[in-house]
């Protein structure tokens, strides 16, 4: 019993130490990832129109802002979706493409519309990827913090499970003289 408790305590301490060591690495990587996302978005120099009248009501708060965060990237992707839907009459790239193919690919206006839908959906997908990447970095930072906390709890639990040496006095008289040595 004592041996299995000692093994469990050691394993718990090792797992706890590993989690405490992994937590800061996860936090660093998540923070570094957010920095990379911000610099990549900033380099694209994407900006919302400054005129609020050109924006849907839900996006008016972004007027004039440059896209540098995952949230802004998602908002801009929503703006692109609005523009693509307006240009295509609410049709998807696939629907426009099917019409273009069915028409024998002779309708140049439909071909340009297909190209517009394709480019809009491609940019929208890229911006949504930036949004998702930022969400993942937030998750990684949160999990890193959780790893540190759980690792500390495991370490404390492992420490409290350690076996204690009990000194048994040689006689009752010795117990009366040195009560602080017991336990």
C-alpha cells in the first residue's frame, strides 16, 4: 500500500511538473501567434470604408479602421459577403459558375460575375482563416493557463500524499518528555 502510494505520488508530481512546464510554452506560442496574425493582417493594409453609409448597420462601428485583429477580419469578411451577394443577386459562386457553364461560357458579363464571386469568396475565406487562427490562439493561451493551475494542484496533491516518518518513543516517559517529535 505504501509503495503504490509513493509511486502514485511520484507520477502525480511528474505530470504536474510537466504541465507547469508546458503551460508557459503554450501561453508564449499563443501570444506569438496573435502577434503574427496582427502583423500579417496589418501588412495587407485592408481598411473599412470611412463613410458609415457604405457599411451595413452591424459594421458601422468599424468605419475607417484598419483590419489588424481576428474580430476585424471576420467583420470585413462579412462586408465582403454582403458585397458579393449584392453583385451576384444573392447567388453563390457555385450557382453563378453553373449558369456560366450551362450557357456555353459565352456570356462575358456572367464570366466577370463568376470571377468577382470567386475573388470575393477567396478573400473572405482568407479573412475567416485569420479569425479562426486568432480564436485558436486564445484557446491555446487559456489552456496554457489551465495547465499551470492544474499542474500546481497535482504538485501540491502529490506533496501532501508523501509518506511521513513517524518516530515512536521508546517508552511512555519519553513521550511525556518530547511530545513535539511525534507526528
